[in-house]
C-alpha cells in the first residue's frame, strides 16, 4: 500500500482527484474516492528554462494550494502517478509516494 501526497492549485483539485480516483487510487476496504485535503499557501520561484502555469520566471510566487492525501495499492500506483501528472496543471508538480504497511499487507 502507498500514500500519495500532492499539492494542487485550488481550482484544479477536482480534476486531479477525479484522475486519481479513476486510476484506482483512494480505495479503503469497501469505500471509494477516499482522500484528505487541506488548504495552505505554496511558494515557488520559476527558474530559467521553466514554463510556469502560474507566475513569471525569476519572481517568487505564493498561491493557495490544496494538499491531497490518498492511499493506493501496489497494483495501481504507476497508473495513479501517471494519471495525476497528466491531470495536474503544473509543469513540475510537488508530490510524494510513501510505502506503508496495513494489517492486510503484513
């Protein structure tokens, strides 16, 4: 089992969640489309050679973002990551994939 954590601009949360859910992520037992989301402020400075979705090269940006957290099985992790990256508007999204144990996979 894996936990996917990704930071998404608030206006794109629904499309990124939909892509992750359609790939099979967010299932816990008999429940589907499970996730945790919280809002915060993301900061970044696009560097030379970047093509930012938001902001200008060389200028620090701060925007409202949503942190999405959801689980994913080993069987669908690759599809989930690819789907997330395709749906995400950022050129280089910030995300983490964390393996963890559950009672079912001990």
